[in-house]
C-alpha cells in the first residue's frame, strides 16, 4: 500500500512539473544558444590567429627573400689577350684552366674609368666586380677556346656589397665608415648605371651552382641534389620496410604480448627526438660500420630510421580502414591469407600507405639536426655525383647561410627557405593527388 | 559416400518418413564453440541433407551464425575462437590435419550478410575464385565459367553488357546475386548463406529466394535467417537454435506445424525472439 502511495506522489509531482519543465527549457534556451555562438567564435578566432601567424611567417620570408632571385650584373667588354691566358698558343686545357683571368677583368674595368689612379683607388675599383668572375670567364674559355684573343662582351655579377646597394639594403646616407661600400665606389657604380652597363637579371647562379663563400656565386643546386640523393635512399629503405612491417603486424601476426610490445615501441620511436637518431647514425653507421662522413647514403639511412615509425603507423591505419568484409569475402572463396592481402587488402590500403609515405618523406626533407651529427653540415662546393660523395641538403644549407656574416646571405637564406617550402608543398600536393586518384577508382 | 548408415541427430529425424532417402553431406557431432572463456555453442549434433536447403533459425545471439561459420572453418580467422567436436563433409573430418582449409573453403562456399563484392569489375569478381584455384586453363574457359555462374545466379541478363563495370556499382540485390555467382564459380559442394537477405528489400529478397530454390538442384545449401517466413518458403529442413543449443531439428513442415519443444513453439508463434 505505502509503495503505491509513494508512486502516486511521484506521478502527481511529475505531472505538476510538466508546465514548469517546459518553461524551464524555454528559459535555458537562450543561454544554450549563446554558449554555442561563443564556442563558434572561439573557433573562428583560433583559426584567424593561426592564419595570421602563417601569413606573417610567409610575408617575412618572401619580403626578405624575393630580391635574391635577381642579381645585379655589369656588362664588360673583355679582351682576352693571348699573352695573358695562353702564351704558347697550344690551347692546352691545363694551361687554360690555370691561366690568369684576373688581369683581363681588371683591365676591362680600368678601361671604363681611365681617370682612376693610385693603388688604393684601383683596389677599390677591382672590388666592384665579384671576385668569382674569374671562374665564369674561365668556364667560358674552357667551353670555347677559340674566343682567346678576341674581345667579348659579357655580363658578370657585381660584388655582393654593390648588389646589396643596388637592391637598397645599404643606406648610402650613413657615415662612410659604417657601411661596406665607400663613397667612391657608390659614385663609380652610379656612373656605370648612367652608362647603362648595370643590369638586374634573373639569378640563375642561385639555381645552378653549389655553395660558395661569395654570396653572389652561392647556389642551391648542390644542396638540392644532395637532398634528392638523401631522400632517394630514405624512400628506398623506409617504404618497403614500413609496408612489410605494417602488413605483417596487421594481417599475419598473432595479437599477443610480443606484438603489443612491438606496437608500443613503434609508437615510442615516433616520439624520439630526431637528433638522437643522428647520434645513433654517428655511432653505428660512421663509428661502427665505417661508412663515409657527410654522405647522402648515411643521411638517407638515418632519415629512414626517423620516418619508419610514421610510415608504419600510417600504413597500419590504412590496413585497419579496409573493411573486414573484403577479407571475409576472399577467405570465404578459398584465397590464402597471402592472396587475400596481396590481391585485395594491400591495393585498397595503398592510397593511405602512399599518403603516409609522402608525409614521412616531406618530414625527412625538412630534417636538419640528425644530419648535422653525421657531418652533412660541411662546406661543400662541388655538386655531389653519387650516394657516397660529400653533400649537404636544403635545410642544412639554410642553416649554413643563416650563419654567414655577409649581408647578401640574409636574402639568400630566405630564398632557400622558399625553395624548400616549394618542394614541401609539391610533395604534399602529390600526396593529396595520389589519395584522390586511387580512391576515386570505384 | 556416407548414406543412411549414419545415425541421424535427433529422435524426430529418426521417425521421419523420408528417412530412407536422407543422405547427409555434412554431419556435425558434439560441436561446441568457445570465444575465449565464453561458450557460444553447446554440443550441437546436426545432419545437413545433400541437395537440400537447411535453414538455421533462432533469436539473435543464439549461435546459428557461429555454427554456420564452423562449417567452412571461417571461425579459424578469429584468434580467440576455439571449436571442439567433429564436423565431417562426406564422411571426412574437416579438422583432419590432411584437410587444407583453403581446399575446404573451395568446397564449402559462403555468402555473407552484407553484399561484399570486391571493388573490381563484375567479371573480375566472379573470375577471382576460379583464378586463384587454377580452374580455368584459358581465357575462353574463364569466360565460360564467369558467364555460366552469372547465369546460374540469375544475373547474366542484367549485367551481360557491363561486365567490365565495377561490381560495387550494382544495386544491393544484384550485388548479393553477384556474391552468389562468385561463390558458385568455384564449383563448391555446399553453399553457406549467412542471412543473405537481411540487407535487401522485399523484391530483391524474393529473387534471391527463388534463386536458392533453383540452386538446390546442384548444391547443398545452409541458410541462416531471421525470418521464419523465409525459412518456411525456401527450406526443406529447419534447425532451431536457442542460447547456443540446438533445440529441435526436422522437416520444415513439421517444425512449423507440430513443433515438439515448447521453446520452438514459443519462438515460431512469436512469443519471444
């Protein structure tokens, strides 16, 4: 009886509450919608802040770096007197490659300014053109020895300081002692300009040459080739190992304590700081196996170790995303487990695996610290010709240039960052395209 | 081939009038299935007649699908699953060490609850089984197998002009018939169907049921179904499972008209389930 009474009390109180409940809901509605609006606003603010930071970063890099894509050049009429270059007249390659090309350049500059006298002034006059111009002339002569004895008109880079002056980075109004170019040099440069001998051309040197101590002769090609070789080694090692590992762990391995331990360790490896892998490379690949220092081979091996966990995790996720019904269908037809994997699961997982691999490669392309450990930070002028040649890579080149004192390396550092970013964006774009293409097939 | 010398599973079957012709192709004795510690199936004894449709009915979670998956050892793919007891296909124990599971699955085909065609062309879907088992010596033979299988599955007329189109582009009912064609193409002796119509509309269901009736001439069919009407329409024999126990088995007609067990009666009259 009492039980029933209590229940009745509960019923009536609930029925009384119906009207008030509706009112309560109505009263709370405003606050609930306000909370939703606030939450959305926070989200928009967060995105706006992130975008602003990104824009600031891009703007800083581009505004500092875009001038590096042009180079100030001076047009000179150079007479290549045979007595300077090839006294014997045999056009011997050894003679040509070691000949004195400085004198003809000096002579050509001096011809433009007959009024300049005195040792000190002449030295300042010589400093107008890049000291590396001799190599450009030498390469020209080596390519076509018949020009010896003739008068050639060529453009050669001006010195990095004049280049910076021309680009407006050096203020001619500050005290002469506080700037890299003297008043006389500024005046001479202005005279050259007035005579129409100064050109600003696209900076092909930046894209075709190796590193140099002279900013106007420093290029990214060496680092680009180095990056290419290094990444080739990385992908050749990391991709097959990661795919095999993921395939085995997902499709074949029994789920026991050992495989769990392996899984945990793979996840842990993904979080290990990359410099630790660099030290490992130094100790094991260089110290124990005695592989060459500064070589793309070793760099690629170290980067492969760094990207392996990432690619394995991405590949396993790709395998997991293949519906189990496909495996059942194949097994139900009497396909072996290997046939099930190679005929059905792997092709369906491939877009995910490829995306993971490319993201891993993009990560490896930007990696710097571990490569410092294995000596890829050396100053290397020659373009690497193979996997064991000394080389450096793009991000390390950025690091090296940012460390150089010359004013002209500031813009080149930003330019190198832009080139690196273009490569990264291109790789990510390829990842997106691959995913689209493979997923759209059915 | 084992015939009437086998002792039939239940008393109801023994008394049956057609017993003299009853010729089981699959015989299950004391089959129990464990998922880890949990037992899902308790000592099931069941004979499945050759070229007959046997329906397994029962409420959800009663173990009928689990039993079905024992028959082609699909349960082997679940690591924690353990099967005890004896299942023989034409007198040969399917757990015998000299029976290869790949070979077994070629003899006992399977059609799943949800149509699961491969994301390949219609032709490739059907050709995949014969190809991995090396059943066709030439392209012409393969074409022959594919076309006959599609024909037997009643799909040829609808798809013969678009064999190169993806199998996943077909309607649900067509996809399920494609899956049946794919199973037939391997030339199995037994076809297991795990609720093949549960994802289909009534018209597609009717087509599949018709098809099952035709396929009975050449294949032994075991079908799990939730629908008692479907069991009554397509099957000759019915087995009723409840809570992992095989409660009753017999001719479909008898089960639905004169069930011996109280639980069977409750289930078919809709009192639980």
